């Protein structure tokens, strides 16, 4: 993130972060620094070990009571925020019952003769270090959860008071170093109109709750507290991630106009929810939601998604050292299927690369779990009992609604054949146990996310019931570019001719075999690419729920015949710059 260097004066200063919750607001800054808690580490006597473990147990019990109060708080929140907070409370309560954090801290007190505060802090540091090399938003959010539980324990152990939000003057904008979901739950939107924090990301729990509360927010604003003073007038644009400190008259006038336009656009997008995604010349398009966590289902429904085009099941396997049982997986999947407006495409677990699972990667070194190692379907086929357990859970969940099974990181036909063999074994297991099966066995499809799968799409289409093209990984593997590597991230280009040709070939292979094909990477959720994707023949787009209204609006403003012609012209090009120009020219002014 960047900023204009300046001293704390009345002169206008612009800071840039991540816009995580849309909206434009103007108000006074209220600075609330969480700060660090000073912890002294000291060696305790052997005779004091039991007393120190009792202090830890007392802090855990107090944290559980705090979780109960948060659960009650959720009852008065909007549905999505309540679901998000409820999910978090469940996760926090699980960590407070039996987790590596609690067990590790207790062991450090006993074996290392450490005081309880230092034991908790040391265990958090070790857990964070174990995940430090994993450049993945999902994992990063799980680390944040562990840190938050640990921080709560340390606050309880040190008897450090938590500053309430009740004293914040009405109309204030909270400025802080870090904002947790629990902090967000304590905010009254009628009193606090927006937030900005130095830490945080767009996919974290805090961001989701801010969006659910309709509270504009910007996170990840580096060194913001160096520039903002208590009472400064702030302009927060949560759509583009911009903060203006002490805006001048011209900036305020522009912002007021933008506020009016944003409110009008927001009203139009709300009206989009119940309208069909149909082009001006009558072609219907299905807009699906990508879902990473169960709490996102409310947002998916409210956005107007016709189903779930990609349900990532990694959440079932993370932050634990044992594989979830069939019943555990079934219980979670059943609720998701029941909550959906339409079909749910459940992807079998895809760990490896930048997502590691202690439960699935036991006794494996870093080479096995690398991006080019045992990930996706490769790992599942290597552990057939785990795969069949998951397939049994999916089959049982399919009794409660329409379900599709999606295989990740497929590269060859034999992987699909083997997966189908395990599906048959799973069906047989359930029959022997006299467990109910769905009237129709769910179709099984492939993720097309590596060049090998795209180039073999005509063969894969013969053994698959549907395709889902993952444009993010397909772009990464085709161009050999890691988006998380700052040295090459600027070269990541989904409009590269090689990427577009692989997408086109995959889509055409699916259509020739008469199987459905969707695209579920970031291209699907960006209105800039909508005309190109529809012009290439896609009629199913899957994206994050907040993206659906804007993509739907673009579809309803579009003439498909014209889009198809422009897509044909684009596919004749050999330069990505020329492709971008042709696409942006067709889209018109932003």
C-alpha cells in the first residue's frame, strides 16, 4: 500500500489501502489503537506449575464466557453479520476447548516452566511460523483467528481492560492499527459510520462483517497512524480503498457528488437481485457464487446467485491434526446444500501448494506439498480412504438438494476414471450401511486449471459430466507467474493470448460433447471481462457473491451478437495490449 509522505498538518493527505466494504463517508477520526501487550517471560518454580496452569484454565473459562456474550450479541445483527459472527464464535469455542494452541501452552508451562502469558505467546509464534510460507488468504485468515484467541487469553491473564466503543461520538470514523471481528461486532452502525485499519485483507472475517453491516471500510493502510490525528476530518472511499485526511473544499465537493451517485447505484444493484441475468437480445446467463466458508451462504442468497458454482471444502480440514469424520463433513455440507438457492458444486479437498493441512500431510516433507507436488486430486487419490469418506459425505448431503462433484487439479483421463471408481465404492458402502442415497447420483466434473487439462479438454470432456474453468490457476500455470511474488505479479495477465486460447479450446470441447462449462476464477466476477466470456460462449459464471449484481448489470446492458463479434476479433489478436484495447473499447467508459 502507498501513501503521500507528509507531516501531521491540516494539508490534505491521501492514503491508499484495500477497499473491503464499499461506500463513501465523511466524518471525524476517532483513534483507537489496540497496541501491543507487554508480556514478561520468566521461569517459574516447579511447585508453581499447577498454579500457572490453573491461571491458564481460568483465562480459557473467562474467554468462553466472553464468547457466549458475543453469541448473544449476534442475535441483534443483520443476517450475514450474525452468521459470520456465529461461525467465528464456533471456531473460537473449538479452539478454547481442545486445540494445538491450548495444549501447546499447557505443555510449555509444564515442560518449559514458563509463565502462562509467555507460554501462550510462544505457542502463537510457533503456529504462525509454521504457516508463514503459505501465501494463501484462507490460511492467513485462520492464523488471524488463532492470534485473536491467543490475544484474548493474554488480555484475560494480564487483566488488561478492553476499550469499549460506547464512548465514541456519533458520526465517527474508527482509525486503528487492527480491527478484529469481535471488535466489529461491538460497533453500532448508527454511531460509527466507517473504519480504517493498518492491518487486514479483503477476504478476512472483519471485511465480511463490515460488508454485512453496510459499513464502509479500508484495511491494510500501511503506517496510517503516523498521519491521522484525533478529530481530523476524513473522507473514506471503501470502494476503491482511498482515505483523504483533511480534504480540501474541491475534494469534499467531488466526494459529495460521488456519495449521491453511489447511493443511486447501490439502489439499482439491490433491485438487480430478483432480475434475470439476460442480455438485451434475450440470452439468459446463470450467475453462481463461489463459497469458501459456510457463513458466506447468506450473502450468496442475498446477491441473487442461482446456485453455488464452487464450494471449497478446505475449511473442513484446516486448523486440525485429524481428518474430519464422514458425519462431521456431512453435517456441514448438508446445511450448505439446504441453504442454497440452487445446485451446489462441491469441490473435493484441494490442499497442497500454498495450502497445507496437518491432517492430510502427515509425514510428508515440503517437496510433497509444493505447488507442483501432491495437491488436489493427486493427493486425494493417494489417500483413497479419505477421498471415499468425503464422497460418502457429499452423497448424503445430496439427499437435501441438487449437488455436483468437482475434481481439482485434474490433468488426465485416468484420474477421472479412478475418481469415478472411488465414487462407486462410496455408493456401495452407503448401501451396505443402509444409508439413504440421493435419487440421482451427483454428476462428476473437472476443474480445468492447468494447461495439460485445457489441451486435453476434448478427451476429458468424454469422461466428465461438466467443466469448471479456474482462470486464476490456469493463468498462473500457463504464464509461469506467481501472483503473490512482487517481482513478477505485474506480468500476471488473463488476457494473454495463450490463456485465452486455452479457455476457448476448453469451452469448445465441452460444447461439442454437450456438457455444461462454467468459469469460476476472478475473470468471471469482473464486469470488464463479461462481454468477452459471453462472446466465447460461456453461459455459466461463478464468482464471489458481492460481484454478482455488477456482472448482472453488465449482462443486462449487453447485446450478445455484438459481444460475440468482438470476441471473435479479439481471438484473432496476438498481442495482449491490443486485446485489452479492443475489450475496453467495446465496454466503453468505466
